[in-house]
């Protein structure tokens, strides 16, 4: 099956700094990528949807100026957590989808654990 | 808005036995997709099985099968011949056919398999 990678797998940063997380589709072109956030022992919550070459669509309650998403190519999307605070500590998961709307397969990355001190 | 409900936070099954995980959903749409995902301790999301709402036949993937009751908006997962490697969090998810593809997840069921 298709492979999606995330980098880094884990990161620790100081409060007030910015952190960038990369999501790559390794063997297919991802027209759409999704960013999810998962708190411990909870479900995945969609943060935003990004289409290559256009601005991301953020879910209600997600600050677009804090969580910057860039989908500049068909194989790479980045999530930048700006001015991170301890409450941003979480597990961030991306997924990527290839093809048309009727292609319903999403492939998930392995996730990135962010800890803000 | 669509919602997905998993009413069993935790379930336990004896190895080689069968277990059923429950999922209900709410939607006003007639055409959509339903999924079961597995999240082992590694946290990697793995697609277990999917169902297209317009198909009446229940999906099956080896030891995994679903009982899709469209009128009741129910989508349960049956795991037969449970194995130790089946222990994980299981998430039920919904996706509209006409959407960009974003998934709506339930809160998950933690499955333990006893040897």
C-alpha cells in the first residue's frame, strides 16, 4: 500500500518557539492532505484539510495563525506550530489522499509527538 | 453535522474467540463511506475494513467483518479467531461521499486480547 512518512517522529521544544512537522507521500501524489490532532486516550480530531497549491481549510476552533499549513507540492505538506505553548503538546497525525473525490482511500503517517516545555 | 458514537470504551476477548465492537452514526446523507481503523501502541493508523453505504452486502476482510444496518445507522465490527496482535484501539469513522475526504472518528474502543 501507499506510504506516508512524517518527520520528526517526536520533538521537544521550549515554550514560545516554533516547530515544523513534515508529511510526505512517498510513492503517490497527494492531492489532499489532512492534519489531525490526538490527545492521550482520545480520538483523532481533524484540524485542517489542505489541497496542493491552495490555502488550507481549517476546522472550527483551530487557529490558522497558530497552526500554519503549507501544501506546496503533491508530495509534501508541512504543519508549523508557531509560538508553541504546553497546551499544544499532543500527537499530530497527517494523512494523504490520492486522486479524485471518489477515491476514498486515506493513508496515514506514523504521527509526531510534540512536547512543549 | 455527522457524528459517530462508539459506546464501548473498552472490550476484552479471549484469544481465538470472537468479539464485536459497536458503532452507531448519525447523518442525513444517503451516500457515504464507513470505516474501521486500528491503532496499535505504535500509534500508526491502519485501515481494517470499509463499507460503502450504497452496497447492501457486508464487507469482509479475512477475520474481520462488519454488520452494516443502514436504517438503524449501525456499523459493528466482528473479529473472529482473535489474535494477540489484534489488541489495539479501534476507531469507527464516517466520510461523506461528496466531501473532500475528511474522516469523522468515534472516540474509540480499546480491545484487549487475553492469552
